[in-house]
């Protein structure tokens, strides 16, 4: 039961919608789901580099993952597509 309590405290202190370095995957983000619960979304392969500076690679990734239709913030697909957008990774992660 102590493990569950720790997770609840961590989720309650986390900024919602801010991409953070991950623990089990490359990135994580805390968001609220449709029920209003805070959930952690893990995404990204920690062993791969994002090579999104190449326009052809970015275009193929976004087409392969149907990024134009990714609107559910509680899915890894939404956040991966967001990382592969034209915005810089620093601005997405909230760094200056």
C-alpha cells in the first residue's frame, strides 16, 4: 500500500502536460484522462535518437503514425507525434 501512496503523491505534484525525462521509456508526461484521474503516459525508445531534423524522415514518421488524427492526450501516439512536429524539442519539454 505504501507504493500506491508514493505514486499518488508523485502524480499530484507533477505538472500536467509537461514532457519530462522518462523512467521506463525515453519520456513521460502526466495528464488527466476523461474520468479526471491523473495518469502517466510513457513514450519513446530510450535507445533511439530522434532524427526529426531530416524533413523526409519527419514526414514519413508522421504519415506512418497518422499524426494528423492523434488528438487523445492520454496516448503515447499523441505525444510521439508532438515530439516529431516542427517545434523544437526544448520548447516542447518546457526548457529555454
